[in-house]
């Protein structure tokens, strides 16, 4: 994990996403993780290359790794990338 994504930063981002943006995390799983049957998702880790989600698929906890389209530079880059990804996911769902 790069210095810009210490365990503390990963934990902070994950906590924020799970508490305030649970719908977006589920969209990431469905669209980017191709887990269209997921009924719930939790972000468990994020680093410069991607995010790890724990989803519920048919009642079974399932881990999914979603890579980013570029290496993230820092937490601000993560913020913008996650926003862009949710916009893309919402467009894909239309």
C-alpha cells in the first residue's frame, strides 16, 4: 500500500463510503464488479489500484476486487474517482 493510502486513510474512506454512500458502494459492485444480483455491499479496503468490496450474492458473502482505471495519487484523487465511478454506474443503469 502506498504511503498515500495508509491503513488509516483506507479505513476513513471505507467508513465514510459505507455510512454515507451505501447505495454507491452497491452500484460499484453491480456495475464494475459485475455482481448484478448483489443485494448489499460494503467497502472493506481501498488502495491506489482498486477497492475491495464484500457483497451479499444470493445470501452468500462474496469478495470482489474492482480495479481503478488509473493509479490513484492520494485521497483527493480517490474522492474524485469514486464520484466519477458512481456517475458512470448510474448512467450504465439507465
